[in-house]
């Protein structure tokens, strides 16, 4: 199967420049979409996040600054790489854009070869540093490890939620992998919605892989986040099933030995590791505690979240 080309969104209110950049990018093998103002850029990103966003600073409706700031506040989109288009001599604007979280800038008039080289550099750096999960586009394991190391190193109170689905293998066996992927994507959306409702801009959401997620937050927000996640997932889970399976409240499939077994509907388990009651000095220690608590949460019927309240 031929891999899809990287997708780039260009936002600039000058039609001639949009056409020039689109032609150059398509000629370099990228899939390109183009919009004329900042609000259109935000709408397009939220509808189908690209692999890279190119933003002119001076656009109608919303400026490149405003778009960058909004994206960097969004837990799902804050890791989207952004290149700013600036006019020559706008040093203060360039610095402000980089401070807001932009990854690089290109000065107009655009020199195409330098432009393409900067794009390759930013996309390579983002891929190596983030390794976003291709299914959910959430940060993957390198970014997760970096975030947890920052939490440990800061010495500040933290809480790390280890999130996992119950009965997911059985669901995959009965409904297939495409349906399973839809469940994982919807779970990511539920986690993001809970984070927007109960979290803060400094919180972090990552996708470990499969049906495992991780969320780093402050201890005072952790319980409300867990409750919001459980409530939303339990409300959504029945929609993943046929009417007959919903009515029965379970599905049937065969285990590895060929025996027919009945499995409950999907639920969610959360184990919360925190340094409130004891010192946590390594990422490995956090992972061990979170995984242990998550396994304990799975011993209960239905969705459950469990906190580590041990002092040693």
C-alpha cells in the first residue's frame, strides 16, 4: 500500500501567494489545501488536522498570532507544527510567533527552495520528537516520556491517569478492527472533551498505543477528570453495539481454546498515580504504579477509577 502524502494547510489572504505555495508544495509531493483567513484555517484544522500548518501573520478575521494561540491551547492540536509567513524586517513579530509556540518562520518574498527545506526540517523534527499516534494523532510514547520526566523533575504535585478499555479484545473479535479503531478514536475524543471541560492548558494527553491512554494533570483536577471520563464513556459505549447486543448487555465470542464465552459491554478503567502522598522519582515508578492501579480497577464490574493513596 502506498503511504499517503503528508498534508499541509496554507492560510494566506493573497490569492497569488496561495497559488504559488500550493503549486510548489504539490510539486514536492505534498497534499495541499488552502484557505484565505484565520478563521477558515481554524475550521479546516479542526475538521481534518493536517500534518503541517503554514500561517500568514496578517490575515482577516483572525491573525496568524490568534490562530497559533488558539491551536496551542487545544490538547489535541497543540502539537501541530506551525510555520509562520512574515514580512522582511518583522523581527518582533517573529519572536512573538515563536513565543506563542510556532515552530519556524519564513520571510516574504518566499524563496521556494528555502521554504521547502524549512518544511522538511520542521516535519522531520516533529516526527522524531513527537511520533504522534497515526490513529488518534495524539502524542505518542517519546512525548509521553518527556512529559512525565518534566513532571518528576519539577518537584511539583502531579497526577497521572492511566486509561484503558475493558473487554476491548472481545469487541474487536466480534465487530472487527475497523469498528475497534472507531472506538479508540471516539475514546480519544471523550478524553479530550473531559480535558477541555475539567482540565487546564498545561495538562497533557497522550496515546500509549492500542486502547491505552495517559493523561497528566494537577492533583486537584484529577478526580473531576476521572469522573467526567467515566460518565461520558459509559454514556457512549452502548452506541458501539447492535441493538440486539445492547438489549442483551453483552456479546458472545470464542476464547483461544474455542470455547464460547459471554463478555460485558465495553467499559473504562483508570489508575491514578500521584506524588501527593509519597515521592515519585522516576518515570518507571509512575508507570508501575499507574499500571498496577489500572489492573486493580479492572477487577470491578463496569467502569472504575482508582487513586494511589499509599504513603510508601
